[in-house]
């Protein structure tokens, strides 16, 4: 694990004992700190007590909102805790104790680690793909790299990298809110559109949170930003004067995007440009970059190819939880010889009342199949533009799309919504889609009737899996 003697003798509270919280407790205790930990659920408290029975004299359990926090070094909060309305915010402010997360503890521990670099990636969309791509390109060049932050294993739970390694951190706005001194050798802001506004004072509050990443950089470290975001929103407002920066849109790419099977579409071109700018700055050569772009296999639930049957491609883009992240998926499959190819499954728990960011690409959609809470509203928006089936449930939508799709078409799950109306999270939604695709298109599945002149999307299909 990553820890530091800088923690020794200090007293920390840790609120939330899921993966990152449990790793923070372990790191602090290993560094010699005292910890008061809390989770509303009894199971993680019991598991933590068992795991650290050897240092029980330095581990206590109490709700930090209900105790005197005077003298604590910090309250370590899970990024999922809504600090804008949770009572821990008032409790910490009253005691003049900082609210931090595990990323800040990592930043404080860096002086105890072998020489390394840090890349921090934020943005509304594309963070996970870009983070994974940067780590992959570094690996192709033989540079030790680990992903952390909002992706993969908790950063404090990982072994320190050897000299010359690179920590590649996906950073949500929530994590940046709770971080004070993370000096990234390269900091990236991929894009920014309204999201998570329940946590901020309007869009400007959300933008301000993202821009803090550049304010923590030392002079001379690189900022990689979307030109539109800088021109319209001044996202480098907190960067040191004279900070070097690169606009993502201006980055030249080696080779042909058609040779990168997991990086199709304009959004993935932008992700690749951001990643390439980063690794070039870190010394990766062109041959390794080109090889890495070709061999990258992407991440689950992000434009993931989960099957192909009867000439129809099935894409799981369940991670697209807002219209801005769905729009590039629609753009990735334009018509061929005038034929619209996309059979679009969308809907869930909406984050807004429109599909405006997707509207420029409605012309790529052969038919839409709406599901979940947003289904009726999205159907109303789409019906003037494309054939729509109000499917309500995932299985019905997929069955109907399979019945209507022609060879060369794409059945695309890109919901433009959160998942919580029908699924535990976007991962469960994507896994359900993949399992249904396998069941409906596998060797034992009935073959669809031969189609000739039928209009895509015109057939109603069945209501349950075949």
C-alpha cells in the first residue's frame, strides 16, 4: 500500500468505509496515525475492526458528525458523500478541520515515494477511456504506470511504483473538491458540460470545481485542455501565470483512426489526442504511441463491442449517462449510402429534460427504443425525427431492435441517463445488455426473419427475450 510517516501521531476521521475509505484507513494506520472511522452500515465497520485488530488501540468507531472534531488533522470523506448538504460539512467547518479524500492523502504521501510523475484527468465525459489509454500507451513504452482515482483500485491500496513510474489518476469534480495539493505533472480537462448540478451552485460552480486541478500545479507543469472550454469558460483561470498548455484539438495523431478498433468516433479521436499529448510530454516515442493506439482494447461499458450476429454489431455504451456523452456514440456511425444504421436503445433516470446535444446526430438513427423513467419524454422528443418504439424494458427494446436491424446496422445501448430507476448502476445495466445479446443472438437463438424492403424500426418485435 501507499503510506507515509507524515501521518504518524495525527488523528484522522474517515467517513465512508467502501473501497477508498477502507484503503485510507489502512494507509493511515500503517503510517502511525490514529483513526476514528464510520460507516452507517455495520458490516464494513466489523470487517475493518477484524482487519486491523493488531492496532485496535489506534482505531475507534464513531460518527464524525456526532463527536468533537477539535484537534483532528482532517476528515477523510468518500467522494460519494454530498458535502454540500451532508452535516459533515458544517461539523468540519465548525471545528476548522479540512475535508479531504484519499487523493489528498496520496498527495501528502508523495514525498515518501520513489521518484514518479502524476497525470490527472478530469472532464465531464471521456475520463475513464483517456485514463486507460494513457496507462496503456505508457505500458507499451515500458514505463511503469498504474491507474487510480475514480477508476480501478483505490490509489492508497496500490503498491508504490518504482523510480520513473507514472500514476494516472481519473479525477471527478467531487475528488478535486476534496483535494488541496495534488501537483500533476500533466493535468487534463477533456471537456465540460452541465452535470452533477445537485452538488454545485449552478454550472459555474461545477466549472470552478474542475478548474482547481490546474491551480494545484507547479509552474512549468503541463495543462492539456479543450480549446472550447478555455475560450468560453476560462478553465485555466487558476493556473500559474505562464503555465505551458496544449489544446487537445491541435494535437496531431499518428496513423489512421480506422486502425484503432476501440477508438472509433469523434469523441474517441479527442480522447486519443489528449492521451497522445500527455505521453509525448512524458517522453514516449511515436512508434510506441502508434502501436498502443492499435492495440488498445477499451473499457467495459464504453463503446464496448459485445457481439455481432447476422451482420449486426452490438455496442454497449452504458457509461453514457447524459446526452453529452451519448452524442459522440451517435456520431460514430453515420449513414452508409443513405441508409441509417443505428438502432438506439436509450432512457433511464434522466439528468435533464432534453436531448439537445444528441439532436445533430438524429439523422444517423434508423429507430429508437425508449426505456425507463425517461422513456415517455424521450419518445416525444424523437418521434418527429425517427421511428420510436416505447419499449419500457431493456429486454423488450433489444428484442425489437434485433427484429428490425439489417446487416451492417448497429444496435447501440447509449442511454443518455443514469441507471438507478431499473439497475444498481451503469455497470449492471451494461452487463444485463451483454447477457441479453448473448442469449438472443447465440447459436440456440431463433434467427430473425429475412428482411428486404421493410423500413428499419417499423416492426414492433416481441416483448420478452426469445
